């Protein structure tokens, strides 16, 4: 794990909702695995006070990309940053997604800004189905961002303006009708409500899988206990024991975690 001041190479909008930012760090890139995250100090001042966590979206040599949406104060500031400005970045942090799932088929289920860690996984490893849920066509990623996914990409949109109409679980249910439960492994990241729905579908069929529980974080190092997740082994800090948890580790509904 490293904590470095890095220079922004590029920071631009990729569609109506998401921005992509890139920088170089040999130390951070060399240990990065899909599902792990970076903790970014957006300004050297006390505003914003806490670092903000972002998943690795792509790692190519020493070049690292994150994909983000503007949610509040910190991400709004991040979107204003220009190439050449600096950030302080700590990483890689947290536990990654499972890479080896063969002989099972891998199904990735991404919702909204849960896309980055799963896309990184699906560019490194084979994936049978890569399902993406978005609100509408305006959130759909350009083809150039999806072309290296090693598997079939399918979209759902809430308003039906792109792909199948409805939540991403509509797509997942369609696929699960054709598969034997013991033959598939699900990996998911996105809003808690979506991940809980995915987990419910999986658990009803005894399908195994993992969820990246992207709790709000402060220290990112397991110290402040601000990101606790309820598991069968007790409350665990998501930043060090997660963010990726096996479905079987999680206790209770993900919707009640926050
Ligand atoms: C492990 C991990 C990986 C992440 N990866 C990405 C990523 O790749 N791309 C991306 O865009 N975002 C990602 N996030 C979420 C990102 O960290 C938040 O969007 C960011 O911290 C918001 O900061 P802000 O200052 O803009 O918003 P704030 O002003 O801090 O918050 C604005 C609102 O958003 C809520 N909020 C803040 N963080 C979260 C969260 N994690 N979940 C739900 N609600 C939240 C706050 O409660 C508040 O209501 C990740 C989070 C975690 C924990
Ligand atoms: S963010 Fe402090 S313990 Fe996880």
C-alpha cells in the first residue's frame, strides 16, 4: 500500500453522468486488484476533511483510472480538477473480488456507479454475462469503454430508453432461468437496494456470490469504525475486511446496513 501525491493526467466527462480521471503511480498500480479501492485526498486543505474512496476502474501499466459521479461536495470539487493538478492518493486498499470462479460461469451485476470495479474485473478475467442497470440512456457508457469486457454485455434501464426495460434484476432473472444454480457465480456492486435484490435472487436458488458493500468511509484503514458491516462474524469494517464480502458472510439485509 502506498500514499502518494500524483499528478492528474486527464479528467473528463464520459457521458451525462460519469467522469473519468487518470493518473500514474507505479507503487499503487502494481498491487491493484479488481474490487480494491483508492482513498483520495481531493485538496491539501481541510475541505473536504475526509478522503473519498473510489474503486479502481482500469489499471494499465502504471496508469490508473477511476470513474465517478458527482454525488456531493467532494466529487463536485474533483470534477473541477484539471490535468496537471495534484491529488494525494492512498491504495490499493481493501479486499478484492474473487478472480477464479471456473468451472462456474461468472455473472457480474453492476448498478450505477458500481460499474468501475466490475468492469476492471471483467477486463482481467473471463465473464459470461456482464449486466448493467442504469436509470436511462443518458447513463449508458460509450461503447469504447465497454469493448474490452471479456463476455456478453447487457443493459437494462428503468425507463426502457436503452436495453431491457426495468431493473437489472429483470436481466438476471432471465439468465438464471437458463442456468443450473450450481453452475453460476454472481459478483455485484451498486446501490444497496439493488445488491440486496441480487442477493435475494441468488440465495433463493442457493447460488453463491459476492457483493462489494461500498459503505460511506472516513479513515479507510479500519481505525474509525465508520464503515461497519453486519456479518455472521460480527460487525466488520468494510474498508479492511471488505468492501467485497461473500454473500454467505453477510447477515441481515444490506438495505439496513446504512
Ligand atoms: C469502496 C468504495 C468504492 C467506491 N467507488 C466509487 C467509484 O468508483 N465511483 C464513484 O463515483 N463513487 C464511488 N464510491 C462512492 C464515493 O466514495 C462517494 O460518491 C463519495 O465519497 C461522495 O463524496 P462527496 O463529497 O461528493 O459526497 P458527500 O458530500 O460526502 O455525500 C453526498 C451524499 O452522498 C452520500 N454518500 C456518500 N458516500 C456514499 C456511499 N459510499 N454510498 C452511499 N451514499 C453515499 C452521503 O451520505 C450524502 O448523502 C465508492 C465508495 C466506496 C466505499
Ligand atoms: S472507514 Fe474507518 S474503519 Fe473503515
